[in-house]
C-alpha cells in the first residue's frame, strides 16, 4: 500500500511510463542475479530507492538508468537507447501539469493512471463520477470544497475536470463501468435544474458503448461497499498490476498488493450483482429525474 501525502495529454502519461520502465528494470535485475542493495550501490543510492524506481514511484535520471543497464549486462545499443528514451519520456510532465496551482500532488498520480487505464471501475455513493459530471454539476461540487475560492480558481478547477473527460472521446477510450448509489442521484447538488441536466447527461452517457452505468436502489438495503467510494484501474499492459484508488480529504491511498486487489475486486463484483442491471439504468434515471427534478 502506498499513501501519497497531501504535501508535496497523452494516453500513456508519465506515471505509467515510470511504472513500465520500473517493471523492465526489475526483470533485468532479477535475470542478472543482482540484488537491490548492489543495484543501489551502483547508482549511489539506497536499496529502498531501487525498490521505488522498480515500482515507478519516483522519477528516473538518465545516468542512473544507463548505469543500471550496464550492471545488468544490457549492451545492445538499440535496446539501451529504447530504455533511455523511455526514461526521458517518463520525465515529461503530463497535460495536467499546467493545472498545478489547483491540483494536489497526490491527485496528479491518479490522473496519470486514469489516462492510461484500459478499464476504470468505480463505486460512488455521494457524487456522480467525475468523468460523467456536467460543467454545472462539477462547479457545484467544486464549490462545496472551495467555497472561499475566487471565480478564476473555480473556473480552473472545473476546467480540469472537463479536461479529464476528454479521454472518453479519444479514438480508443477506456471502458468506464460505474456503480452509483441512488443517494448520489437524490442529493440536490447545485439545485433542481443542475440535477435535471446531470441526470439527462447520464442517460446520454449510457448510450456510449464504452460506458456501463449501474444504480444501487435504496431498497437494496446494505451492500458490499458500505465503507465508501473507490476506483479500480486496469491497464492494457500485462506488466502493470491493477490499482485501487481511494480518495480522502487531504490525501489518497493507492493499493496494489494482491490481497487488497482481490478484496476490492470481490466487493465490486458483489456491487454489480446487487445493483440494477445496466439495461435498466436509462429508465431508472429518467424516472428519478422526472420525479425529483421535473422540468
């Protein structure tokens, strides 16, 4: 488990490039029989630094990568150049870098993972998922947490959320499978007009072949994820493990241990069974919209 503290584009962003490079370096080290301690000594670093590099949780110095490749016996010029180019690309900032003034460091990691995911599965209990929010609803949500912020800051925060949504309209978008508690649809964020527009937008989203949306109705009683919202990210590259993301008020958890992944995957499967089937979602949304927010 990695806890990212509060301080502190392209489909394949720098976060995932670091993870891919780290995984390749780990395989090369293990194949050559070199310990993490010996590798750390080679680049004037600690064993824990090598561990963080192999997990893709730190940036890479090109010199360090070159020294490690030499230690691991990688002498082919083309193979070395490919790895060094990956290191250079992994250090390039993602599209979200320009929003650094309104973006906490712990959330930047998530944006990199989200941008590279092939499948995004999320459970939400309080809000509509960020990737499906309308600008008006997003503004109302942002104001809840930043009521004292000026108009320009609010606009930038909403703009960031809208920029995130562009991944759903790119040529090869990820699959988004969201399970939404009915409570989030009944909570009048922004008022009736905003909510009516949001539920209409959700109905439109269900028509996309890349979006699957399920609702857990109140009459389902208690359910598998009573602990709160979470997201599971899966990637197209087999070298990258699934990651569970859990957002907190001032930090986030990124879980990648097998036991944690299995636990949350099982919880998500139970949620999908307990929720209404996806084909019923448009009718449920329309009924709630017309009942709660008549226009």
